[in-house]
């Protein structure tokens, strides 16, 4: 099915969309890494929970994305989703990547020393 037919189905909320759900999990037009990173961007946009980030960041990493790629996506969507969404997503993504951004002693964010 070409892109115009897929757009038509989406635009008109076609009943056939339900048949396409399994296809959406492995969209043949995108490689798995790109699809996983796009889903991370979507999670940032909707203000998703950490558990949602965990599954999609893990999917991205398992398909060859790096932690830098994930952070690049986060930075890349700031101008679209807004700074508050990106700021809210950053610690969730950091935790998924195995980095705690908060200092246990003070409860405040750990800041990098100035050079």
C-alpha cells in the first residue's frame, strides 16, 4: 500500500486501521533503529512515563542506536515539543540509560564543574 492510501486511512479513521496494527510494529519503510528513535521522540512529545521510555530506548539500543543517538533525538525535538517536555524527559531517559542525574546527598541536580 502506498503512502497516500495509508494517509487516507489515517485521516478518515478507516476501520481497516485495526488490520494494520501488526504492520505498524514493524513498519517496512523504516529500519528498526529509525523507528525506535522516532518512537522515543513521540514519547518525549506526549510526556510519557519512565516505563514507556525504558521499552523504546531499549529497543533503540538493541537495534544499533547509541546513547548519544537517543540524546540527539531528545535535543532535536526541543524546538517542536518545548523545553519543559524535554526537561521532563531527560531524567527518565538518563535513568533508562543507567545514569542518575540527582545527587543523593542533596536531592539536587548534579551540575558539571565549569572549565
